[in-house]
C-alpha cells in the first residue's frame, strides 16, 4: 500500500532579519529531505493573500473555503468533540473577566483548564426556545452552540476588549440571535459571579465571550471523494476540526498539546503506527506559529530544530511519501500572519528530485515544484499514492 | 508566412528509476532544440491531476473538457471518419468473444483488421426506431452510433470482462437506451455467431461491447476562432477525432500506424509538405505511451531515440516554430497515466532562449517557461505565429 504523511508546521514561513528562522536553524534532517526530494514554494490561496489557519487548512485538504467556510466557530467545536446539528449556530468562545460592565481581561487571567472545566456546566442554559451549549477546551477557550430556530450569523461577536460585550445584529435577520446572545451574556455573568471558585480569583471567569459564529457546511469526505482513509494527529482543536470536516479520523496522542512542549516523538510514532491502517496522515505542529505571533525568533528557531531532531527522522524512515510544508508565514518581525509563500518538500522513493539542498524560503525558490498553491497539495498527494481519479480516458 | 508544428509525444513523462527514459535516451536533436529554445514543465490540467489522453488533447487545443467533453465515443467515431448527427449517442465499441452469456475475451483474440471489416456490416441494424451503425477501425476496435429519439448517456457500458454484457440505466432517462442496447447485444450475438468466419475462429468475434457513450459537443473551430488553417497527422483514431472536433483537416500518411512501427519519416515529411498550406500542424506520436502502459522502460527509451533520429531533424529544419511536449506522464514503473508534469520546448528563430540544455523532466524544471498548463499551449502558439487576437486596444 502506498501512503503519505502531510506534515504542516504551522506559521513556518518568515522574513530575513537577515536570516529567516529556517535559515538560522540547524536542521540536517529537513535539509537531507530537501536534497533527496523535490521542493518549491506555496501560497495557500494566491500570491500575497494572507491566509487564516482555518481557511488555509481547508484549502490544503482540497476544499474551497469560499464554498465551505463559515467562520471558525463550527471548526473549533468539531475539534473539541462537540456534535453539531445542521442548524446550530456555533461560536468560538472564551471565559473572560468583566468589571463594571466592561471586559477587562478577555482570557480571565488565562484560567487553568481544570478550573474552566468546573465552571463549564453553569454556562449551559435555555433562552426562549434556544438551547445554549458550551464546552471548554484549553485554558479560557471553548465553543458555544446556539441550537434552535431562526438563528442567524448576521451578528457581531461579543468579544470586545475594554468595552461592553454587546452583540449587534447587522440586519433584521440577526435580531433574534442578538437578543438571545445578549440575554445569555447577562445570565451567564450572574451565574458565574456567584460561583465560589470565581470569588477567590483575582480575574474571575465571570462571563463568556463569543466570536466567529457560523453554521457548519458539510463537505464530501476524503474517503467519499477518493476512497482514501485518512487520520489527523494534532494538539490544536481547530486543526482537528478541519480534519473532522474532511472526514479524517482523529488520533489522540498523549502529550500532543499544540504548544512548544508538545511530545513530537509521540506524535511521530503515532503517525508511523497509523500508516498500517490509513492511506493518508495529516500531522500538525503548532508552536512555530505561536513563536511567530510572539515575535520570538529564537523560540521559533529552536522549535524548528526540535522538529528536525525529534520528529523528522521518525517520519523519514517510514517508507511513506512525505509532504512537508506550512499553512502560511508568521514572520517574527510582524507578529502576525503574512502572505509570503512557504517552502514545501515532496519526498518519496520514486519521486523526481531537483538540485535544492536546503529547506528554507530562499533555497526553495529554485525548487523543481516552482510556485504552487494550497489547492494543488491534495491532487499531488493523490497522484503520489495512486488514489487520483483519471479525468477522461 | 509564420507557422507552427506541435509535436505531442504521447505519455512521454516518467519517473526516475534512477533515470527517466528521456534522461536515459540518446537524443542529441531534442537536446539541441532545448539548448536553442525555451523549456519548461506542463500539467495538462493542474498539478497532480491525472489526465486522460482525450481530455488532455482537448485542453491543449484550447477547449475546456469540462464544457466540451462527453466521453471518448464521439471522438473515436470522428477519428475513424464516421459522420455524426447532433442527437447520435456514440460509443467506443469492441468485437469480443462471449461464451455461455459471459465475456471471455474482450478483444475477440485481437481479431485482424481485415476480418473485422468483413463482419462489420452484420452489426448494422434497426431496433425500434433507432438506427444502429458500426464501423470497425484497427483490430477489434470500432465505434457504435445509436441514431434515434429519446436516447441518453445515463447508462452503463456493456464492456464487462467475465460478466454478462448488460447495459443498466442510471435513472429513468436511460431506460430506452438500455433496452435498445441490450436487445442489440442479443441480436448481434445471434447474427455474428452464425457467420462462417466466426465458426473457424478459436475466439469468435461474436458480440459487440460498447463503452464511454456520449453525444458530440460541437465547438468553434480553430479557423473560426483564430483564422488559423490547421491539420492533423496521427496514426491513432482518438487523436484524429480530437483534431476533427477542433476543425483540423486530417492528413492521412501511409505507414502512420499509431504503434511502435509507425513511419516517423513519412509523418515528418508530410508535416513539412503541409506547411505550404497550413498555419498549424498537430503531429501525434503514440508509442511512448504504449511502452509506458506496458512498463517497458527500454522500449520507451528506444522509441524516444527513434523520434529524435528520424522525426526531429526533419521538423527542426522546417523553419516553422516547433512546440514539443506530451499530453501526460505514463511512468513505466506505474504502467498507467500519472499526474506528473511533462517537459515542453518552444523553439523558433526569434523566440527567447533559456539556459536549459537538455530535454527531460529534471532539466526542464529550470526552464524559462516555468510551470505551464495545457490550456496555455494554444495561446502561446497563436502568439508565436502572430494569429493571436489582441485583447483590448
């Protein structure tokens, strides 16, 4: 059986100051794959377009976000294991701290995950005919479902620092939703404020903020489209959510945290084990993006070195085709996503080989893959593992 | 007069084992054209997408298969010189051998062309109000027209090895067609079984199988669109069919067989002769694809060497612009089409020149044309011969 592993190193691309983190990092294993494989540069959408992590992953999985993306809410909810109904309006949600009617900390002092779990049940309630369901994930984060009739995403979120957390309808379609969400905010603030756990906190988790609301748009699974069995290994909920949307199984790995302390070896070994069952493994590593957002060049460089040392050798000897790339650039100098291309390697025993010998944004400019787009990745993977349908005869 | 020859070497692209056939072949003439011309890589559709020969040629001729492709049947029928009416439902068809109601050889022991021709007239008949017209081409192959009212391509074909050759309608639109085709199968089996020629055969050609049914979708000719007089030189019927759809004249060349023994010199000389009359010559050579399907690396390499020696020098001294490429890769290691890019050369006296000196999948990664798509080929040819219409003023 031919199979493939797609390693997405989130936010990997960067700008030279005067080197990029990829250029500065000691990464002999990635460089060896570049040397023995074919390389290039990729834009998730198109040149210069700045992608989100969610839309970028959908693109790479072969789904056009213009058709199937409806906010981060439903993807986060899927990723933390919530079951969604078709008419559910789903928000990304946070525990936050409100004082005198204004949000003073939108992360409630980064409340610990186990404390957030204790408060979770207070958030569930019914408003008019709408059921409100909350599930916390990591620290202050979670997802919020509004389940009922006549809901609309033609509303603002309530996640507004130093302001009142008020939801406003864009037009009359959003009126009921805004009313429900505003009533919910008041009621959940009342309930949470009374909780003894919050009375001890300097930054009480006394309100829930909602943003990026949308309805899940279902898509045909990778299995339905290509007969390809696929699985996801990721710490972060959003990436699991994108993978679930594509019909991937989620492989939970102990120590896969979606942060810099993630257990890369465990993730790599889980991928190798999964190759026995699956045609395609999507393996996501988050921390380089987080270091980029923090402007931490050294942290990003060290994380690349850890990936090179602890993860890449395991994948390289798997016998599967490897595709290694990123969803977007997160330059340390900008502390946010940018529209600069990311490098990509395709490595496999019968694949064509170019003469690029290093895996970085500059070396891969000369790669044999040239300049690709995110939506090319899945057809290339299907072609590698011979799961592509022939178009014509 | 400026004119151009497009040489399509079918199935030319390959994978390194450790060299590709193009890398392994001695081909000084193709390499000289690469050196004196501009090169690149091309995907017929897009990266990784695996193309059929039919859809790929349509693409290269500038016709979007998503709009104008309706199965291989009508293109094959055009290619073997059948006249089609708009409502004709046309199938690719084979003589085959049926025993006890099942297909035991879908090529009727590769019946000789002249024997198939003798049986041809027995196949023509009328079922209900539908006229059934068959024409054989090479060996067991041919095309089958159903001419009448209420026909639909919402049906399966009957080409099913080791099974009954039964046509099933996908939905009620296909009911009449399925009924007619199934009655035809019975009747033609009865007629062919009685023929004295078949009584002598170990594998009697006692049934006709149909597949890839569709209706011809007419398109504006190259002449109508660009004022370009064009002609096709090909052994294979399918390629002539695609060319006819595009309004090309078909130049029949003695010894152009569509197989490894094809008379390359005669094809080349016919092309040179045709330059006196035509702006554009499409010259197709099939055998590299067949060697790829057979997994015959040596055969493919030798065929490339023959093309280089017997055909390329004739074309190179014609004074016409030359575009040399392929429709898709057919790697010997895979024995089927793949979605890997194919190399392309554009050569002409005033054309730009890059520094690539060899015509192969690896060298052309660095070519000045970069990574093209099939649909770019015809605009580039029109631009070369100054037949392109200016877009804007």
